């Protein structure tokens, strides 16, 4: 009697169906996985998408008043009408790049705001409104609350006094004690240097041309936000989290010896390993891609690189899940064993949050090229030409880890 | 309920506990987290501007900048390496001090200064480093500043990030020892059938749970104390802190019992903790961001134990100042008892049904 032939494709499909059924049977786990996905997306949405890179600095009196008060003295010192007009037209109130100047009429107002006795609000047209929070005044509408924790009170005749080299010119820096020492120190330096410049004293060194001193792409005003940095990290963490669920599925099969039962059917060890690979990789990959899509990480330029990177990452963690799962430990043992692999691999992901390049010892970790490619593609919008070396390095690690996983699981399955 | 049976079961858990890798993990976690959070993430939340200096001639400028408060100065061997580090944003800025630069500045020769800024450095850091460097050059130049700068400070300095991270670390110590350890112990006994075996003896379910609670609470009390000691946050009054930690340990251990009796197996336990972990963890984040509306933290159950630990352990307050918070924590703990017992009865019925 001839038995119907079962194709390998049908066997693998049946195994995948079994995996999906086992995974979906635990509705609580499924619900919680969905919940974590949603929370990660929410987290990526609520984290600030801009970088506050300016120091808010209060000054009194307004810069225009300081200049107006100095006009006569500057004329007496020989300034031409043209020089005065240029000074008048220069929008000094804009401040330097990196400084957000908030101008107060009096030193008392400035001091009260820094002290916290008054609130400073900037209206839509750029005006300044002071509010006494203790008086029950309503908050100004269409206005933004300013956080002025440091300010400089110049004497009204500051410019003319310094320009005419008078002795005893004093400037007061008001500061909240929580302002970091480097900012307090810098503001004092800033005032002193303003004094030197007004007194006509040149810098003691020749500074290079401004264009030539910035190394790398100048991102001033266009910094990478925490949200941008979090996106690749979260996608990576999702890949990593699936190590736990995948290794748990494998452990259960090993512990309960269901794999032995499978192997008395036409299923071969290779079919079993292939199905595990497809299911584990597909599960991690699809969850990671869904998160990346929801947070808008894909662009027409980076989608292919991102997809390949996620695939490599998913395959890497499937390999780890195979190694962990094939040990056939109980839940606690498996959790601890997973941690031993996963914690070192997490380090490059957290390294993304720090400025600058990763330390050499971090760069040799297997997960580094995956996270570096994710960051390159999603944050810096790099493409294949810039990332292929990193991806090749990732592929090499994936091959090593995946083959190790396959061998470990194959040996375990055959030993049962 | 027999106290002697409760203590006997608890003794068994203490004797067998160290064999579990989770137990080891619970012991190591506070140390590892203290190290990671305080050393690594402390600098993440409070980054200092980073300046690299190539000092080719023992310049006084380098000495003065190294001594500058709030600036992270690195001395580098050569200009090429400096430029590479600045370009990679390993440094916010860098400068090269050529041989004899101090003397040239003093004589008014205005020597060229090689100064580099990283394209990825924040505008605020550029200003801080540039004006600080120029001010230092003025000091070396030796002239008198044309103005006098007076500083008036208001208020008290904010707490450093390393201190504000303590609730996060204590949270993990409490949850691992108080929630995860007794929870997983119950689940493990269910899975291995030892709980069923226990229950066919004169031991009652409530006694097993009481023993697990003693186990979790003792471990949580010990680990939270160790964590606070590692972070030098033992407050001013040991007895006050002990009261606070005992209530915190009692509450977390009760949560541990709850998740243990609710979870039918390890996967559910892990999934449950993975899902509700955010809910438990939320109040600890508010200490990192004091400008957030703090009332939101009160919506989360662990706020009522984390805040008393913060007030008494970190801020050195007396236990009386957090009496209300502790009363809420005790009320939550007591409210969880009937729920836990009800779930335990359900668990027993499920085990009996096979």
C-alpha cells in the first residue's frame, strides 16, 4: 500500500502553524506583547523631538537702551555716524547662536524672575509679560513661559562707561543656585569679554576663521533629538525581547520532549530547525518593522537598508534563542541564561544615547554593527554605500551566532 | 494558621533559594545597577561640555582649564587625534597650545590659536567652551578686566542626577526581591508539583503564602537596605528608615504573592511582569524629572513606598512627615490580602482539577 507523499514545504508549513498556535494560545502573553508594542510607540511619541541647545539669558536693561545711552559718549570717542548707525541696526537683541536673550526693563524685574518671585512670559509677537503668581493674575494667553534661571544686570551706562575706560564698572550676574557651574562661569567670562571688547582690547590670540573650526556636519540648530535616538534603540530592544519568548518556546519543546514526538513523523531535524528559524526571525522582524513603520522611521532612501538590518538583527537573536532554548532549562534558568547573552548585547543599544563614538570594546560586540546600521539608516539617513561595511560585519556575526544556535539545537534534538 | 509551619516553609525557601539563579540575580542587581546608573547614566543626564587640549609646551592655559569646574577636559597627544575626536563628537571642542604660547600672549604677539568645534556639539556648549577658553587666555595675558563681575545666587542647588537616580535603583531592588522572587517561587512550585505535594500535608495554602511573603519581604528589606547603603542614602535616622523599608518590603512582597498565585506558569508570570512593569516603574521616573507634574506619580501604587524612601532615606526627613504615604501603602497592602486569598483558592481549585 503506498502512502501519500508529504512535501517538505507542507511539513514546514504545518510546523509553522503549530508554532503560531502555541504562541497565540496564550492570550495573556499575546495581549501583553501587544501592550508593550503600544507602550513603546507611545514612548517614542511623547519623548521630545527637539533639542534645547540654547541657554536662556536674561539681561537688563534692554540692549537698545544700552546702545542709546552710549551714543553721545561713543561720538565723543570718535565713532562716525555710519558706525553708530551700524551699531543701531545690528540686531544685538537676537544674541549669539546658543543664547536666547530675554530683555528686562529693570534689574529688579530680572532679579525677581531669576529668584522665582515673578514669571516671565513671551507673547506671540515677541513681547515680554511679567506675572506675579502669588497675586492670582491669570496666565497670559498665547504666550510661552520662559525659564530664566540666569541673567546679567548691566548698569544703564555700561557701554559708555567701559568704552571711556572708567574705573569701578560693576556688572551683576543673578543666578539660580541650580544653574551648573560651567554656565555660571561662562556667563561671567562672557560679561568680562564684552568689557574687553568695548574697551577696545583685542583678543590675546588670533582665532581661526569661523568656517574652518567646525569639524563634521554643522548641526547647530538641527541636532538629533532624543526621540530620533530612541527609535533604533527601541526597535533593537524589541528584537532582543523576542529572544525570551522564542527561547521559551524552544525550551518547552525540549523539556516536554514534544520534538521527539515530531521526529517520529516524516518531519526531519532540518525541517524542525528551518521552521524555528522562520518563525523566530519572522516574529522578531515583523514586530520591529511594525514599530519602525508606526514611528515613521522608513523613508524612500533608507527602507531597504533598514529592512535588511532588522532581518539580520532578528536572525541574530533567533540564533541566540536557539542556543538558550536548546539548554532546555526551566523558566527561571532560561531567563537567567538569556540574560547572560542579552545584557552584553544591550550595551551598544544604550551607547546610542551618549554623544560621540562608542568605545572600542563596545564596537567588537556582535550587536554593535546591527545597532550602528540602525542608527545610521534611521537617524543619519545613510544608505548602502556608507553602511555596507557595517552590514557585512553584522552578517559575519549573524553567521557565527546562527550557526552556533543551529548546531546547539540540532545536537539537543538528536540527543533526545 | 500555624506560625511554626509558616516559619518552617520560609526556612526551606531561604535554604533552597540561593540555589536558584534568580536569587543570585537579586543579590547582584543592586550592585550592578548602582555601578551602571551612577557611573554611566549619571553623565548621560548631566553632561558636561567636553574640551580636548593638545598641550605641546606645558602651558599654564591647560592647567587652568583642567582646574575649571564643570568642564570635562581631556589632554590629547597630537593634533590629528584631537581633530578626529572632535569630528566624531567624542569632544565638543578642542584646542592646540603650541610651545611658548603663554609667553607670546603675555608679550601681545597674538599667536594663532588652533581651536576646533564639533559639528554635533550643542550651541550652548560651544559658547561655554569658547568664552571659558578666551577668559582663561585673558588670565594668562595678565591684564586687569575693565569691569568687575558680582554674582548673586538664589535658592538652593538642585540635587545631582546621581541622587535622583536612587529611586530607580531602589525600585529594582524591591521589585526583584519583593515581587519577582516570591512570585517565581510560587510558580516554580506549581510547575514542579511541589506545591501540590505540600498541600496534601496538613499545611494550608494560607500558610504557604505567608511563608512566601516572609521570604519576599525579608529579602526585599535586606536588598533595599543594601541598595541605599551602596548609594549612601541611609538618611539621618536608622529606625525611621527601617520602618519605611519594612512597609515597602511588605507591600512589594504582597504584590509578589499576587502575581505568583495569578500566574498559572512561568510564561504568564514573565509576561505579566513585562506588561505591568511599566505601571510599577512609572513613579520612579518622576524623581529624575522634577519639573513634571508630580501629582501624576501618586496615581501609581509604588509611589506610596518610593516617596517615603526618598523623603526619609535620601532627604533625611523623619518618618512622621510621610505618615500619610505610609498609611496609604499599608492600606494597599491590606486591600491586596483578600484578593490574593481569593486567587489562591482559584489556584488551588485549578491544581486539584489538574
